[in-house]
């Protein structure tokens, strides 16, 4: 079992008698059905349907003080807390950015619970393992309690990238990306049966019309990885942008139609002179470039 403290993650607590309904009315997942010990993958969107911030939401049991904890990008935590406060109006809700006191530890290749913090399975993908919200200075003790070796955050990054799971800020741009483009619809981040939330109309339209032209897609490469943020060319057309990479695998925001055209024409995908191969992850349910041709 492996564990790593993730310095890029912050923690926001939302508490109060109206906290559940407040969150459920504004984020993309069903918080109404969330129970202590479980988690949801969710996002707060702009009214135009673009991702302000994505996060994991878990609920603490009443004996642990209750409330909902958002495992969110640390760089966005202050702005996210401010945005949540903007939406609460007169609701009986308290919103606290606890990122200076609490951190997030990821644990994978095993199972367990820790008495050192709030433990919950990563709702995006079982292979991602589970997380623990805890004071950073007890991370080593918590890892030992779980029987896990404490690794550097880069080890978890390589694990995430190998599974093809996008990370905001590295693989897509906050404020300029729709949930489908960030694969949130594939990884349990959008509940299409719940009631209204901010940006729902746009997200529902994309879902029902199947109009997501771009997505974050796993890619493979040989030797050195292209630089993050470098454009990707499909023949003579720009097809997307390179994201994070490690150990021969990476993630890229790609125009699916242009990648399909390149595959049909036998043209390579190139980024900074490095050849890339799009690789369909096991969790993907969307039509992948080249599939129709391969089936003929």
C-alpha cells in the first residue's frame, strides 16, 4: 500500500442545518444522498456551465462534528470559499477554508481506515484508492497506522496519470472547460437525474446532444514527454494541448474529430516533435477516435 500527502489540495468545511440542501442546489452531484464515510465528485460551475472548481465532497459523522468537507485544489480554496459565501445568501450555513490546518493524503493499492483523520474512498475510480483529510503533521503516523509507505506526491501523480484521470490546472483550464471536456461525466462528477444546479442547462444540453467535441484523453509516448501546455498537431491542424505526463503516459485536451481525421489519414499526432498515441481508458464510455474505423 502506498500513501502520499498532496500539497496541492486544500480543505473547505461547509456546516450548518442548511448545508446539505445548500450544496445540493449548486453543485453538479447529488449531495442529498451523501452519507458519512462516502464521497461525491462534484464541481461548482459558472452559469455558462464551465468549471470554477472541481472537488471531492465527504460528510463527517455527527460524533465527529458533522459537516461537509470539500477536498479541493488548494490554490482555488480561498476563491471557492468566497464564491460559496456569495451563494449562501441568508442560508444557515458556515463556510470555512481550513487549508492552513488540514491537508489531504491519498492512499492506493490497498484498503483501510485511519483514526488520524476523515477517511473516504475516491468516488471517481476505485483504482485511485482512498483519501484521508488530516492535519499534515500526522501524515506519517497515519500512513504507518494504515500499513502504507509514505511516498512523495509525484508517486501519486504518476498513478493518477497512468489511470488517465484528469487534474484541473494541469490537464484542463479552470473557468474555460465544460464538465464533459474534463471527463466529469465519465467519472461520476455529474448527476443527470438530480434537480437544478448552477450551469445545469448547458451541461444537460451537451449530454443529450452528445456535442463534446473536445475531451481530456490519455496518451502514450516514447522517451521524453512533451512539455506541459505545448500544442498538439494532427497533420497540419492543431488538435489540442499537452497536459501532465509521467513514465510514458500523459493526458491531453484533444479535439476528437481532428484526432479521428488524423487516424483515418494515417497522420501522426505530434507535440514538440514527440509522437503521441491516444489510448482509451477502461472507464471511458464516449466514442473514441478511430473506433468506428477499427470496427469496419
